């Protein structure tokens, strides 16, 4: 246990120093870049060790896994902030609205309708970011850049406030191109928040204006993946 939190502490310090250095080079304040600690697949003990180090903002990609880990925790810790960073099915909108503080993966009108309804009935209003499929990859979630204006317009009709944009660049591309594209889209639509950058590319994201970076493996170490069958 001591060993685990020791190396977590080391990685956290390295990450904070890297964020500060990258922000300085980009002429930005480190405080304007929020860290979303991506705890998907990590056990509750790891989340608890991170909380002990002062980390309060976590990202999860599946509603059920997040419920299992965070439902009790967040009653004890009102200052936790939980981001949904994975695709959301409309039939889980109600559960997502009940649990998350930020839903980063709004990407279609049908989901916007389900979220609006869930917010109306629950009275909870998580912040919403729209995920943009900047690389127009067929298998990837996110609205296509060309369809973003229509989705944002529909959100306004539904009374939903969109606070920012999120993207996951294609693996094969230079991420900086996609971060610049997302930043330009956010600017064009006067959206303040930019969620972009992961363990491998957060420096480029900070340089391009990220206000949230989503870091998993650099902080928690490699994720345990299910063995191939
Ligand atoms: C897993 C994941 C991350 C974190 O990835 P790392 O490379 O481990 O930092 C960030 N964003 C999303 C959407 C993810 O699914």
C-alpha cells in the first residue's frame, strides 16, 4: 500500500511539474489547466490513494464502473468532481446525470434530448461538453465538425448549456493538428472549455489551449487489461 501510493505520489509530482513547465513555455497559468485523473479500470484503493494526495477530479468512461467506485465516495466527499469521458447511451442518460458533474461526450441530438429530460426530472445539471470527431473516423464517437453547429443549436432549443468541446485525436495523426482544430471550433462558437490531451500528448494540448487534460496511465501506471481469449 505504502509502495503504491509512493509511486503514485512520484508520478503525480512529475506530472504537476510537467504541466507547470509546459504552461510556462506556452505563456499560460498552470492553474488554468485542470487535471482530470482518468481512473477507469483502476480499483477503488487507487482512487482512495489519489484522493489522499489531494486529487479531486476524476474521469471514468463507463457509467456502471463509475457508480460502483464513486457513489458512496461522493456522499462523503462533496468536493469530488466526476467527468464522464466515454460514450454514453441514451438509456443511461438518467444514471449519468445523477452521478457525473461533467459529461464530456455529448455527440448527438438524441442524447441531448435524453439528457435534457433527465436534468428536468432530477433537477441536477451537470456541465456538458460536446465531443467532436475531429478526424472524422467512422468507428469513433463524437459529432463531425460539420454537424457541430446544428447540434449546438438543438442544445439551445432544449435549454442545455454547452460549456466546451472535447476530442480524442486519431492515433496515426499529429495530435497538435486536431487540438488546433478543436480550439478553432470552440472559439467560433464562443465555448470556453477545451478538454484535450492524454498521457501521450497533453503537452501539445496545453500549448493549443486545453483547459482540461485527461491523464490516466502517466498518473496511475499501465491499466490492467483483460487477457485476450
Ligand atoms: C483512457 C482515456 C484517457 C486517458 O488515457 P491515458 O493515455 O491513459 O492518459 C483520456 N481520455 C479518454 C477519453 C480515455 O478514454
